[in-house]
C-alpha cells in the first residue's frame, strides 16, 4: 500500500512538472526587413540592433529574414519561413508590412506580431480584409477588427510631426531661411515628418519676424539615385541651404548634391544620422582629414525611438509575460517627459549643431517642455499642407 501511494505521489509530481513546463512558453524572435536591409543605417538597422541587444542580454534565440522581393508576397513568404523555423515573436519595422499583417495574422493566431510604424490605414489599404467582405475605406469610421485579425498583433506608431517640428524650428533658429524637404514616399509617417517640419519652421520664423522659403518634394522611393541627385543639385545650386532628407537611404542624393556647394547642409531622419552622413560624404576608406571635412554636414536629425520601443515591448512580452497589455492595440508613441528629452520616443539628435545666441541645448529643452505641456500644439493632419504665415512652401509633388 505504501509503495502504491509513493508511486501515485511520484506520478502526480511528474505530471505537475510537465504541466508547469508546458505552461512556460519558449520565445524565439525574428525580424523581417522591409525595403532595406540590416545595414541600411536607418530603420531596419536600428530595429535589428535593438533585437540583437535584447536577445543577447536575455539569452533568447533570434534571426533576421530579408524578403526576396520588395512586395507583400515577398514579405509574407519570409514571415511564413520564420514561423516554420520555430520563431513565434515576429518584429516588422515599417508601414510596408500593413499588407503582410492583413494577410497573415489570422493564419497564425499563436504567433505574436510586433509591428513598428503601421497604422490602421496601412493595415487595411495594404491587404484584403480577412473576412472577404467588401468595405468602404474611411479610416475614421471603421473598426479594425472587423477586417484584420488583431488578437496577436501590436502596432506602434510615432508622432513624427513632433520631431519634424523640432527639426524645422531648430533649422530656422540656427539661421537657415531657405529650406528643402526631400521625402521618400508620401506615406503617413513621412508626411507627418514633413508637415511637422513646415510647422516648426513657421513658428521659429514668426518668432524671429522673418519669412522662410521651402521647397517640398517626394522622391517616390526610399533610396537615392542619379535623378534625385540631379534634382537636389538644382536646389542647392539655386540657394537652398539645408535639406531635410526624410526617407531611409534617400539622404545619399542630398549629400551628393550638398557636397558640391560650400556651406550646404542636410538634416537626417529616424536615427542620429550625423556619423552615417559624414562617412558617406567622405567615401569608403577615407582618411581622417577627408572625413573631418564633412563632420559638420548634418545640422540635426529628427529621430523616433525605434530601439527603445523594440526593447521595451520585447522585455514586457518575452520576459514579463505581459502580451495581454499589447494584443490588438495600435499605440501612438511620442513625448513621455517634459524634463528629460532623452526619454521621449520622438526627439532631435544629441549631435544637433547648437549655437549660443541662436538655438542652444537649453532652448531645445524649453521647446520640448512646451510641447509636452501643450503650450505648443502641432497638427498631425496630413490631408493638406499646414496653413502657415511665415513660410512660403513650394509643393513640387513627386520627382519620379
């Protein structure tokens, strides 16, 4: 009898261990690249480096997958490959993944999808509704879950209009009065950057009692080429002083053109691009002296917190088990502190070329505080160019 009881107790303990083990999920994290790759020195690279940092510090298996084709089908194929390889947390940076999520989330309800820079408009416009229903697209009056399976999806978007505003404000305060905006594609995130840039330049010009000129165009792609460089040549050689190159690798065309005109400058985007722009301007294998020639080419960079958003979300989901706090949400990330700008999900770079008597680090801190407290309100409306009083905007559509 005692032997039987001991056997029963041992069996119960074994089953308890098995039950506990099965309750603990083992996570494997994959990142899928969008238009670029993990060396793009922008969106993909920043997100990938955050994934690597989190996973190495927490002993989590990780890998990245680059689509073979630059379309939804190519991205879906790599997501499916990652899932087949056992990855159950998929990180996807960029609005281009809207169609991917619309197609794939309902097919793999056990997988957790963390998507950066994808809003509800991207999800619906990018793919066919999973329920196969017809619909009238109006992002203000439809329920996302009616068309896209969202139970396993978390989307983070950013208030790019705020850091765009900061960059435009800083540029004018620093003395630049002939500005350019070179966007990648006219997608919501890029437009918010651009329209914020216009509003910030206008506010600074009003404070200074001056009028600012701005040329505004989209390259219709996220990389530079000879055509876009020629377009930028025309701008710089006809008086444009600084161009906000807002769209992944499109900065290369702005830099190639700026190098030909003494004093010409650029503004970076998404991350602090000062070092990247300097290295590109100097060229591969450049000497220290050649590199130093271009060290001040970048006035500032309008940044969003891709790395902290990635690390914070993975930590809460993988380590803390708090997926329920994220599932089904599209969360807007912006300012979280009026006292410490470095904590915010949108900011300008620490490498900003502050100048005493014009625009200093203290001036920037005061600007952030006013934005955080609501004393300055920046519109995120992208249906039309912002109404401004002290900036003359020449809208030029698409280069190609």
